[in-house]
C-alpha cells in the first residue's frame, strides 16, 4: 500500500478527512522511555483509509493492531480474541460504535478499555468510552488517549 509506505518514512501525520503532517518526536520519546508496553489493539472503523493509517501508526509505536471494517466484524473478532484496547468509530452502518461498546461492557471482559473516535462527537452517549477523540486528530492526541484509557501497561493480555 502506498499510504502505509509513505507513513513509515515520514516524521508525522494528522488523521482526518484530509491527511496533513504533525510531529512524531514527542510520541517516539514517550514510547521509547517505557511509557507503555506493546498492546494488542482492535480498531473498528468503516473507512478503510482510517483503518490503514491507524494500524500503521500503532504498529510504528510498537503495538499489534488488528482491524475490523464494521461493528459486526469487530464484535466477532473481540469475542474470539483477547484485546488490551478497542478503538472504534462511532457512526458506522449496522452496528455502530455504541453497539460495539455495549457489547464489550456486557461481555466477560467488560473492563476492556474503549476509545471512541468520531467526526461527530455530539453523537457520543453516556460513559461507555474510556476516552473519546474527535476527528480529525493528531498522533499525539491518539497517544494521549491510549495512555489515558490504558494507564499502566497490561502485561497479561487480559483486561
């Protein structure tokens, strides 16, 4: 993928409807100084570009990231694997981000941290999300949200 190749060779990126550049250096410094250990992250979004960009960024930051192209696929993946963190878009067809969050909160792993991302943050309901990021967002905002949602690293893989 051209997009992923470009991301791996640049210093920074901003995530949103139009991609533009921001600074990677504070994030790389934070992660290399032991801020967070590798996390197993599920990304759920119906926009393939957002999935690819987030997966590339999270991989570059040392995490393992898997993607689901809609809420139904995300729930299936969540039920069959263990994730340290779920990042989900809010507005998606069929099962939206609220449905994903409700499912996680009523599952056998209700304490799994969830970050909601949305270009329409006014659609966010209640406190099902550990953190929320409005689109567009910077890599720094993503790193901060991950830290806020997860806090100390989860080393067992269990939430």
